[in-house]
C-alpha cells in the first residue's frame, strides 16, 4: 500500500487544460507566422516579376531604336515569355502595342499590371513632370497601370493596345514604389 501512495505523489505532468492552452497558443503563433511568411513570399514574387518586366522594357526600347523605318513592328522581337518559380508570375511583351504584361498568381485569381510605353515627350501627369508609377527607360517613357481606370488616354500611348492585352486589376499594396 505504501508503494501505491508513493507512486501517485511522484507522478507529475500537465493537466488536460494546460495541454489545451499550450496547443491553442501554438496555433495562434503558427497562424501569425504563416501569414507573415506568405506575405513575404508574395512580395518576393512581385519584386522578381518587376525585375523581369524591366528587362522586357529594355527589349522594347531596343526594338524602338532599331529599324525605325518599319511601319509594322514586332515589339516582342528578342523577348520570350518568362515564367517565375512555382509559376507565380508571367511576363510577356504584347507584339502589337509594346505593352509589358505582368500577371501574378498571389491568390486563387490572377492579378495583372501593365507597363505601357507613351509617345515621345508624353507624360501621364498634366504638369509634364514624371509622376509615381512612371519612368523613363531606354529612351521611352513608361507608365505602370495597376487598375484599368488609371490607363492613360489612347492619344498618349506609344501604340494602341491590342485586344489580347488583359485589363489591369492589381492591388497596389505589394508593388514597389516605382509602380505606384
């Protein structure tokens, strides 16, 4: 009998309530950590796609400089469609309008942003200065279009957009400052 009593007093452990509290706390920490990781991963994919879009803009600028006498030009000449790791993004040049199309799959629905070249001397801002989301690169002025409503007037575009260019519908909270 003495042996049974000494066993129960030496047995120590966690109660069911303590175990449940620890598991609940671990669940909250894992939820917050997973959310932060996914946001960081999304920002990485956006940055990677925008770097690739910069390379596509350079190809379009080189095409604009060469063979200036051509009336019909393949603006995508020298650039093949690129896809990011895990198929998180794609970047391609529309051969008709010279628009650089960036599509990202950060959620279940794809989001698209466009880099559209403007005519010589054109800027989207009325003041004539380069605004946010606009840059001069390779001798062309480019504007970043996150939403279709912010598309510049057709008269300012380098070339009219073709019907194959998707509408811009990107949430701007993940893009870098050069595209806001």
